[in-house]
């Protein structure tokens, strides 16, 4: 995930980053809430609204990857010590990943584990850690680990292009490679892996490029929020167009032929860049109004984003189970706002409490400056 502490200790702190992290983690929760539209049997207005919400919210992981590239590029450029770099990266994600892999393995398999031997449970845990299978959202860790491992190579390649005034060509190459790979996942010609960094290369490179051109970014797009919003909404509709055709012609989402998704993959990079710019403008607005309640809440959510990402599935799945006990399911309109709000609020409160505990950085990636509750 994106680590705030390393960046915050450096001069020239970018305060908008916290707000962007907040937007990203709220979008993650939206994806993990609205994604259940895929099991609704008939296409209706609820499916349409949750599909659009899901499609728009898919900016979340690309945004986190972009922020990672941005933060790393501002802190680690020429001749940085590799051992120290990797030590900090390990400290920033591995303890948290291991801990939550154990917790989610128990949470999702408790009944089976009670009836199994110690060796069987240990094998299950090792498999879940190696494949990031303890919970479906932990796949992100394999992705970010690969980017951390490859960052020294990527930044050197970028620097070589930049020295020849061809940084934009480097970005274009990453975009072509990423797009070809993502399209290939929906064809029989190239079998894609479950987690592959190639599908996010452009966003990581864009983060590095943005770190070099942040002044221009800050001076541009100031008065274009309404235009960016309109474009983002239009691209939400456009990128879901063929998926909707599939759903309205008798297919269920999980049985829709792959070729219905190829058009969306071609639109997504532009769609997400537009959305990044929109969110950055919103972050700047919140920074200007940072004494407002909304700005303070979003700033805190951004600070806690790593921990919220880690812990939110516990509350998401528990809320779904509770609603099912009351016969409220995926076909009900109230299901989605209830699950979303419960997940956000309980995740936020839990991470806030944990942040005051000793060694909380190794649990949720954040240590509160106030070590004791007052």
C-alpha cells in the first residue's frame, strides 16, 4: 500500500496526498460493496446503478499505484542505498500482510480449521500467504511488492529516457504494454496471471512522471473541475456500455463473453487519468477548506487508509451476514448503503483505536502521535 510516514518526514510535503488516499480507500470499499450486483439474476435499475458505481470506483488501485510511484520518485532517485530502501519497504508492508493473512485465514476458515490437524492448518496458512488467498483484497500486496522490488530498475529506465528528453515516450511505451496486456486477458491468445504488475505499469510510471512535473500539475486544471467531472461521468457510461449490452441480451455478468470487456479496457487509462485530475482538484478544494468537518474527516481517512484497507473486509462480510439473517440481500436497495456505511464507520473507528496502541505501525501501518487515549 502507499506509506505515508516515509513521505511525511521529507521536506516539501504534498498535503493533497492524504485526501487522495482517502478517496482511494472509500472507492475500494465501494467496489467490495457494489460488486454483488453480479449475482442479481435479472437486469434492472439496481444493477445499472451499482454497475456504474463499481466501474467509476475502479480508479482506486490505479490511484494507489500512482501515489506509490509519485512518493517513491520524490524520495528515491539517484544512487540511493538499495539495502536501506528494501529494509524500509519490508518494514512498511510485510508485518502487516503476515498478520492479516493469519487473521483472515482464521476468519474465513474457522469451522474447517477447528476440525483439521495443526499441520493441515499450517499448510493452509502458508498457501494463503504465498498466494495472497487469505482474503480476496490481499492480492494488492503481491502487486505492490513487485513494484517495490522493480522500482530501482524502473526509475533507472525512466531516468535514461528523461536524460534524452523522452520521458513522455517512456510513458507511452508503458501505456501500450499495459493496454495490450489488459486486452489480452479477455482473449484466448495470452493467459494472464491473477496478479500481474504489467496491468498497472502505466499508472506507476505516471506517478514518477508527475513527481517531476508537479509544479505544472498544480498550476493547471484549476478551473476545470466541472469539465473533468462531466468527462469522468461520460467515460463511466461509455466504458460500461458494452457490459450493459451483454447484461441486457441475456447474459449474467460472470458469463458475459470476454469480448464485451475489451472496449472498456481501451477506455480505462484515459478514464482514470481524467478521474485522477478530478480528484486532485477536489483534494485541493478540501485543503483550502481544511478546517471544515468534511476536510478533517477525509484527511483522517487518508491517514488511516492503509489500516482501513487491511481491516475493512471483517466488517464488510459481517454486515452482509447480519443483513442476510434479516432477509435483506443483494436484490434489496437498502443492502448497499447499509453495508457501505457500516464498513466505513467501523473500519475507521477500529483503526483509530488501534493507532494508539504500541507498535500499531506494524499492525495497521500508522502510529498516532498521541500514544495514549485522552
